[in-house]
C-alpha cells in the first residue's frame, strides 16, 4: 500500500520559515493536500492541489510538489500556526494520509 | 454555512456494533461524495470509508472491510457508518468529511465534522 512519510516534529522561531516535507513514491505525479489540526479540533484544509490556498487561509501558507516530495511552507510563522500538519494524496482508489508533523513555535 | 455534525459515538464492548451518523447542511448533499476518517487517541489520521454522491459506489480500508458498512440517505442529508465486530483497534474519533469527486485525486476533504468518539472497552 502507498505510504506518505513526514518528520514527527519541526521547530521554528516566531517570524521564521517552517518547511514540512512529505515523502512518497512518485508523489510529484499526484496532487498533494495539506491539513492543519490544532489540539481538540478537526482538521482544516490549508493547501489543495499541491499549492492552492482555500479561501480564508493566510498567504504565509504555501505548497510545492515535485519528484518524491511535497512540501508545506509556512513563512513568517506565528504562534497560532502551532499545530499538527498532515499531507494527503490519492493512490489506487484510496486516500492516504501522511504520518503527521507537529510544528512547535518556540 | 456548511455543517457536518456527527453523532452516535459511545462506549461499546469488544465484539459489539454501533452506527454513526453525520448530518449535513448548508450545501447540496447529493452532489458530494462523503467519507469517514478516524483518529485513534494520540495518533494520526486514517482513512476508513467513502461513498459516491449517489451511493452507488463505496470503498473501505482493508482494516475495516467486511466489518463496516457505509451508506447515505440523500433525502435526509445524512451519512452513516455501520460498525461491527469492534475491537480496541477501532477506538478513535470518527470524522465525516466531504469531497466533490468520489474516486479522484483532485478533490480535497474541504469540510470536516467535529468528530464523534467511539470507545471500545469491557
């Protein structure tokens, strides 16, 4: 079965840039999606189709996808961005979620 | 405003059964595929099951195939998940979520419910 791998944690200082990789076989040939989940809350879509932002998502969130890696980038990270982030893709008739990355804003 | 409201989660004994519901409002329910995604305590997201907009196609993760049944009632704007032979591995918060297309890699899960907790314990 298809797997998406993320680092368990990423730390970033306020105002700096956080990059969250998501690795999967030929992931660049698929669309990647990203979700933010804060403690006790439901996931929220922050990036769809590799790099598009839904309405209401701040411009500091951006995405890219090439080769075997999709990346979510948070520029000018704010304390409110501290959360778990999950990548997601579609493979062979199934939706697959990444292992998740906890972003800590120090 | 799009709303998805899950219900039905409760404490159930190992081997027991349970039916979850997801009431939808604020959009044309019959135009969207619907899905169940679960999250075990302290763990990541796991895709469970999906159903096409007309209910004609369904999909199940291997971990629940043969034990869970997804269905929908478009006249009631409601999604269901019938769960059977429940084990400790099924203990999780269950979210319903929508996508515009059913079996496509182009549609995101753009709205999620608040989740309902299923606890499996004797």
